[in-house]
C-alpha cells in the first residue's frame, strides 16, 4: 500500500488532477487519446513504481486530461501477465487510479471471436467474463483500505452503462455484439482445440488481458465497462489463416473510431 500511495501522490503533485474516470486502451486502440483534451502525458518509465509496457502497439504513457466534459486518466498501453510481470504489477495502475479518485473504469481490448455470429471488426460489449489466468490478482494479503477480502462479482460489468452503450451504438448505426470475454495468460494465440473449448465454456471472445484489471477494480468498488474489438475469428474455415499480432493491430485500428465514439458519449452521460 505504501508504494501505491507514493505513486498516487507523485501523480497528483505532477498533474494537480483527481480524475473520476479511468480508461485502459488495448492493442491498436490508443487512438482514443486523440479525442482527449490532454493536460499531461507521463511516460510509464517516469512514474515511480510503474512497470514498462513491452508490447508493440502499446505506447506506454499515462494521459491526463478531459474527455466528454469529465476529467480522465488513460493508460495508453497496458501491462500483461505474459510479459513476466506478477499480478501485483499488472494491476498496480488500477489501484493507483482508485487512489487518484477514479470511480468508473473503461477497458478495451483486442480479442479473438468465438461466437460464429461475430465478424472481424465487430465491437463486443462485455457483459461478463471467465478467468482462466493461473492466478487471481487478489491472491495474498488483502488490502483492507481498498476493498473486502471476498468481493462480490455477480454484476462485474455495470448493467446501467451496458444499457446506455447499446443505445449509443444503435443511435449511431454502429454494429455491436454483447457477450462473455474469457481471459487466459498467453502469449501464444489459441489452438483450434482451445478455441472450441473456450466457446463450450460459454465465452464469446478470448484475449490475454482485462480480467485481472476488472477484478482489481471491482475489489476497489469501481464501476466497470468494457468493449472487445473482435480482430479475428475462430471458425474452422479461418483456421488455415494464422493470426498475427500485426493483423490484430490492423483490425483494431480500423474499429477504434467506433469504439472511441461509444466511450466518449458514454463518458459524457456520466
């Protein structure tokens, strides 16, 4: 907790801000930053206690500013379990956001589609998730100052925000899906057998992030909303076409403006 407080104090002193909204941007989805009226850009390497993102497509900056009339802090690039970081480091930024004053967290990711009704480039509003990581970010001594030992997870993603997002998408003629996201450690992309298994477990999309951050945010009492950009499909006909990280970034970048519009108008409505 000492490190978390020191990091939050550094950022408050540096920016003079106490944002109420936090945003985490996934692979190829950093374009939302262009919509923010930016007051401060701080490289992760300059923030005490912060890890450094090592993944292509993640710029590695914390952005402070205004979006939709609200003060926000945005992670332009996140940290992943597969990079070798312990869960404590993967989720540290979320806890720092809470200490800064964030009460609502928006999360985005690039994901593989498991639902045969999905198309590459679709936006999927996340209504629930399945944790397939080998470790829970709350494992270990509980930080009582942030939340209870056994957080309740029956409404992990805020139903009110989901309803508003669906209306925004419909009003702006944006094709959207809703579904369950399954998070696993990576860094390998899924095998055909794993795709089939995940779909049988009830998942509609799969990726290597989001779940640890959302668990940590809910532990700290934050409202959560998430969107997956479906960048590739798991249909058998697609299995002869190997997915690359470059392809994921390309499709995510194409869908980013639609996701940005939903996020912006949803933040305006808070």
